[in-house]
C-alpha cells in the first residue's frame, strides 16, 4: 500500500499560490479548525450561533472586509479573500455567509458607495467585528427580480421615510447597521440604517433545515425616519446592489469548493477506516471510482476559483465570468456532498460527520446570490447576445 496523497498534492495547488497566500490560507484554516469546527455541529443542531463572539474573533483574524482598503481593513488581494472563504466554508457555509455579508455586502456597499462620514462611522468597527452589518435587498415577492422591489423611501422635508419588508437577510436580527435598498422618485437608492432607529425591526426566521448555524431574518421598516446623510451618495439604480452581489458571489466560488473538499476528505477518511467484509471500504473499486470522479470536480473547482481570483486581482473579471464560477462550483459541491453521503452510508445522515450538514447548507447556497437558473441565463446571454430573463 502506497502513501495516500491529499487533494492539494494531487493537483499541485500550492504551486499556484505565493507564500503569503499560503500563509493566509493556513492561518484561517487553523483558526477555523481550533475555534469553530469543534462546536459547529452543536450550533447547527441548536440553530444558534454566537455571532458577536465569532465576529470579534474573525475581526482579530483580519478577514472582515479583508479585500477592502483603509478604514481598518486589511487590503488583501481578491485571491487571498477567496482562500479565506474557502477555509471558512470548509467548516460551514453559515460561517462564510457571516463573513461574506459583513465584508462583501454591507462593508463593500459603504466602502464603495458611501460618504466619508459613513465610512468613518462604520467601517473601522465592522472590520474589527465590533459592529455587525446586514444587507437588505431581497423581498418576500422579489428575489431574482430586485427591480420590482416595493420597499420605498419618500421625502419628508429634509428627511427620508422608509417603508417595506426585506426577507432572507443574513445577520439581520443581530446587526447594528443595515444597508437597505429602496425605491425613490429618483430610482433605487441605498440607505445606511442603524438598527436601533425607531420603526426598524428584524424578527429571526426559524424552522430552517439549512444554514442553521447562521442568523437569517426578515427586516421590517415601518415609517423609519432617516436624515439626508443616511443615503449612499454614490449608488444610483440597481448597479449599486448588483455590484455588491458580484463581490459576494466571488467569495462563494471559493467557499463552495471548500465545502466540497471537506465532504470528500471526510468520505475518504471514513472509507479508509470502515471495514466491509474483509477489507476497507476504500479498497473497493466502486468506492475509488466515486472518489476519483469527485476529486476531479473538486480539483477543477479550485482551478476555476484560482483563475477567477487572478482575473479579479487584475481588475478584469467580468460579471458573467463570476457567474461561471458560482454556477459550476456550487452545483458540483452539492452533488459531491450527496455522493459522499453514500460512502458514509447511514452514518452520513448524522451530525457526527459534516456531510449532511454541508449538503443541507448548499441547498441555500445554490439559491442565494443568484439562483443557478439566473447564472445560466447570464452565461447564455454572454454567449448568444440574447437576453432571456423574461
């Protein structure tokens, strides 16, 4: 029997990264394995996450808004940020979601579209994990079609009055600040809303079977009065929120393949230990065929993520290219999670192993930040020149 290789060794993945990127990846992996992995099964089962404690730890680690410049942010590369997402989601999609929403949605919106006062007020605290943000775009009746949103902002003297409802909002019930998108007479605009503003509430959504180690909420705005200074001055129309979503999708490209890798590593370890008849499960041809096929998809997913990371670092990654990564890597990850469950047999449905938890989580990842169908249509439009969204 020869010494088994890791997936990283099989695809020589470290040869595609520099020493700083490897160090960042290893640091996040070590933090995740020591601080999160021992507890994640319990948090998932209880549907309770210690968000504030985790946020401060992630802030000290430097991963909150790590790809942004200034205001206490680390200013790392897109690829480094992607590697951090990969390692966080290898533990649980809910943890990567917390980081994505904080850094790539709420912080990114303020960083790119906000006033200097808004940046100074919120970004340093958010980077440190001292303040938590959420991002209110999706509504009960408008997910893939955000242009139809009903949440509105109307003038009242020098103030704005916001009314409406947002749905499926990560971090909503624990957030200190919400970036809320609303329809105005001048089109869709973004607003920075402190969550202690009268008329704002965020009831938590319960009874989830996916992303249980993540806080998901409804945002309710009832005559929420905001000053003129609450508006994001540089975001006009849907290009603002869609630009933020493209950032979050990029992190998912890496994150989903982290979940897939964790499933496959767990299945390989289980197959090596599990004795069936007179030999290990790993020694059977059908098991090895499954492992080999899954390894190819995990390896290709890494290569696609790394390639898109390099494009983004050069400032040339286009939205349709990000869609290829989100569509492929999430779709493959959920298929891998399900196939790994078959190797674990009945043990695969328990929280003693991560596979069913990843599979359940990936059902949500498949939908949020653009459904698979939407990304297929984005790619289809890019290749045919024809828009088929409606």
